C-alpha cells in the first residue's frame, strides 16, 4: 500500500516547461489530463489490489485457515475429504451395525475421539451432563461409593487408591491397591480414572458391581456396592499422643483450604507441639487450593511456578505472614499426586518439614478445564509445574527424606499404621535435635 501511494503521488506532479514559464491554457489542459490519468491509474490499482487480496484470501480458505468471510479461524481438519469420510462411516454404521445408536452418540464420539487422539491421558471431553457431574463433585455432594481411584500405567488398569471413612467402599472392604478389573461386567482395561469414575458414580440407592484383583488373592473379588450420598469432607484432624496434631487431606477441592485452616487452628488451640500432614493416596485436585494451604506453612517466596507451551511463566507466591512455627512431617506414598506433590515439593525445598513414606506418583503437569459455548467442556494438559528449586517432578516423583514401606497386613489385620508411627518418631527426633 505504501508503494502505491508513492507512485500515485509522483504521477500527480505538474510538468514545468524548459523555460520555466507555463501557458495557462496548456496548464489547465495538463491539469485535466493529469487528473484523468491519475484516476485511471488509481482505478487500475484498486482493481488489481482487489483481485490480489481476493486471490490471497481464497488461497487461505483453501488451506483451511479462514472462513469464507475471512473473519474467523477455521479448522484445518474439516476439509471436504474428512467430511466425505465421516459421511461414509455414518453410512456404513447405519447399514451394518447391529445395535441401536443415536446421531448424538456418534457426534459425542467424534469430540471424545479428537481429545483421545492427542495422547493426553488426562485430557477429557465432557458432555453437558458430564461437566455438571464434575462440578457437583467439586461442590462436595454426589452419588457414589466413596473410593479414590487412580490409573496404574504398568497394568493399564485403575486401582483403588483409598477409601473415605464411613462410606460404602470402606464397608465393602475395598483396599488400597485393589485393581478394578471390571465395572458392571464391563472390561476396565485401558480406562483412565475419569472414565471409571463415570461408571462407578450414579444415582443414590443404585448398585454398582465391581470385579477386583487383589494381590495375594487367587480368585477375583466380586462385590456389589449400593451408592450413597457422598459428602466430601476432605480434611480430617485429631490430636494424638504427646500433643502431636494429625491432619489428613484426601483431595484438594475448593472447600479444602478452609477446612485445613480450621483444623490447624483447632489443633494449635489445643496445644499442638508438632503437626503431621497426611497426603497418602491424595490424588491432587485444585492447584490454587494447594497454594492456599501452602501459604499457611511456608516462608515468603515462590510456592510453585508453571510454564505453558509459549514459555509463559506464572509464579504462585507466599507472603510468609502465616508461616508455620511447629515441627512438621508430611506423609506420602506412590498415590500422592499432582497438587499433593506441589505442597510436598514446596515444603521439602524450603526445609519446613520432613517427608516420610514412599516416592510420590510423579505428576508434574497441570490441566485446565475449558468451557465451551454449548455447555460442554474439555480438560487439557496446559502447562508443566516446577518446585521452588526449579525441579519438574513429572515422571520421577518426590523421594521422601525417610523411606518407609506401608505394611498392609499390620494395618488391615491389627490396625497398626507403621508409616504414621514413623512420622510420629520423626516429630520426636525434631524435638530432640532442637534441644
């Protein structure tokens, strides 16, 4: 455009005679001719530009970059070839498929398939109903059995990572480490935790049948569990012997930070001389919640940082105004993941407490739920996170300061929690070291 303006400007200059004088009649004629020539040149330039711009837009449309009006980004995927193949598949299904289906089933399958094709094992497409269920869970009330479920890569099955106290899962005898082989006679191999949860949850009063594989048991364990109203109390606390306060956090929901602050205040008010935070089998949850809890423990500084695909870095910080002044031990195991590792990693990096148990899960990535205009939503992995010392624990986990393997026989047969006992011993050691 700049070059065109320069050319037009140059063409409009009046010509001077060799002598330096200008004839008036010739001058007027020259002016008129010059204007006509200029108008022709401008018209030609405008027409040429129109065809050039139209040509460029057409090429972009053909490449799948823009819609016909050139205003919005268009999917590169939805070309004629893909549309034709979808029609062909629909025709084949309609002609040969034995069972009943709806066009909505196929449509949802397309959306879910797109997300599945990314290879993001934490990526999920939520229908309107599914995202509603997910929101209800985050609010703390849903129909379920009260079990924590985690995916085990090595076996390609989900496992029971723990049970809530006083729930149907606990009453049915589900144990940490049980493999979920089938749900209602549906093979569970290859299903991630979100898929299993959709099958396990349901209307209050309905029954779900689980087939479990338990190490040490020769035969599969078949169990029917009646779903009940599950209210997510995510923080449990009590005062143990020697005024050692215990706080167990089962997951990081929006309500968890307030529950933690209340539990900590009550224990301090009762004269707690040390705190054990139990994050075993805590699969994670809300990153902001983990940071809110960390702000009641850590000194001033960075809690965790995230980096997205564009190398944008975001830091979650602590002002240090509520730094914990009591000996602290954090209990973890191989099912402590995500937000649990954010909190554990920050406590360990700052030296605010000792970590006891076994190496954590190793999930150092963050997912974001992105709502869509029709009420559905997608969850995608959007960034990696780093501990205050700049370490990404994804795939490796956090090693404990004191390694203690869980003795399941002692726990289930005798009610002895050997890992918790080890945490209490560490509190005693910290007292002795401070004297």
